[in-house]
C-alpha cells in the first residue's frame, strides 16, 4: 500500500489520511460519496483503516452542504443507515431525495460489511429514511443479482469494473459489456433506463437550498 493518501500510523494500521480525503470536495463536483462509517479493510495481510468517526461524518456533511454538494450516502450494513446517515439527515444536512448506495458482498475484505442476499437487501431497504432513493453496489459475483433485485424493490442499478471484474465465471468484463447487459435486462423487465436529465432529477440535482454552486453544476 502506497501513495500520498495512505500512511502507516504508530499503532501499526495503514490509514487513509483524513486531510487527503477532504481534498476530494474541492474538485467542483455536484455530488460526492460520503462513507458515513469507519471501515477496516484487510488486503495482503495488511489492515487499512478508514476512520470516519461520528464527528468526522458530521464534518464531511457540513462541508458538503456549505459547498452545495449533494452526498451520496454509502453504507455497508444496517447500522450505518440507522446511526450516522439517519442522524445527519434528521439534522438537516441533506435535502430529499436522499441518495443512498447500499454496498453488499464486500464482507470478506471490509469489517462490518454485509454479504449480498435478497433478505439482507430487503432489510436494509426497509430501514432507509423516508424520501430516500437507493441503488445497490453488488461486489464481484453479487453485482448482477443485486442489480436485478434492486429494480424489483424500486431501486436503481450500479455496474462497472470498480465492483466486478468478470462478465461471467472465467471471462473478464469491460464496462461496455456490463452496461449493455444491464440495459438489456432492465428493458426485458419492462423498464427504460433514465436519460442523463432524468437521472439528475431522480437524484435531486442540483440542490435546491445550496448556498453555493459547484464548478460543474448544471441546470
């Protein structure tokens, strides 16, 4: 593990540096991921800490609000929904619709993450704050079933090589192949993919009450 964002702390953990994480908000985007949880990821015998204590969750949410950035709340277990996300939303640090990405299937590498199953996904969807919009990140072989399950529950799909490298067992994927397949299946299920303009409306972009407009803001 290397790079300017990662350093080894005196306690032996490799840590994603807080000050480097904050810099992502300065790029001018309308929407940023807000990982409202502390994670310890295990790779190659090393433990990598992403410390997002409650005070840090609030700092991120306040800073995004001040910059007119909408959070994409990223959660890995039911506790992340019920604690940090719900608390910060109830404190007025986001406006509806609240966009939540449910990450499932990364439990072998991320402590406290959940495996994908239809029952687990249903449980987490049932816990979402009112006026939430959600999508599902199924990791690895969970990507396709999680995407279809998300549609059945009224959610949206996320696909791509960041979460899954294979089209099927033994066959490497490309983003084009994964996108074409999910679009085909979405249409087979009687839905139609949103246009870019429709997707922005679904996600609540741009913010209605933002005090400032990011450099890349549209509409």
